[in-house]
C-alpha cells in the first residue's frame, strides 16, 4: 500500500512538474544541461551528444547571456528553460554565448528537436 502511494506520488510530481514545453505534442530542446548563476545567467554544464547545441559547437563552461534577445541576467531560470530554451521541435531559438577567455559573445541559431537521452 505504501509502495503504491509512493509511486503514485512520484508520478504525480513528475506530471505536474514538467512545465509548459512538455505539454506540446512535438516537444523539443537544444540539448543543454545548464546551471543557474546567482545573477540569472546560465552556465552550460553538459551537452547531449549529437544534440543541436553540441553539433553547433557550444561547450561546457559557456555562459548563456541571451535567449531570443531576452537577457538571462535577472531572469528566472525555470522560466528561461521551460518557455524559451524548450519548445516545439523544428522551431528555432537564438542564444548568445559568452565563452570564458573571449570578449566577444557568440550567437547561435539552433533548431529544437526531440532528444533521446542515453540510459545510465
């Protein structure tokens, strides 16, 4: 009985916590696992191998400063991920990256796609 309640609770939390983008039938992303900085910018922690960001040349340690022209600094991390980075597969998103050691930001226009994450 407790096991069934625990499983149901986890399933419920998972379904409730998935966010706007997962509500889309054709949900997609760019394959970035990011960490929020205190000021709102997003540091790239790791990439999905073969994902749009990886294929475009984005690297771990890069800092996302803008998503579709909106500054990440001062923004809510969850909102940025759920409503800007994620979206319908096949749609484009522009991200500006500041790479450590470089002064000039890099601009990437990526096409979101459905990603398959490897099992651990």
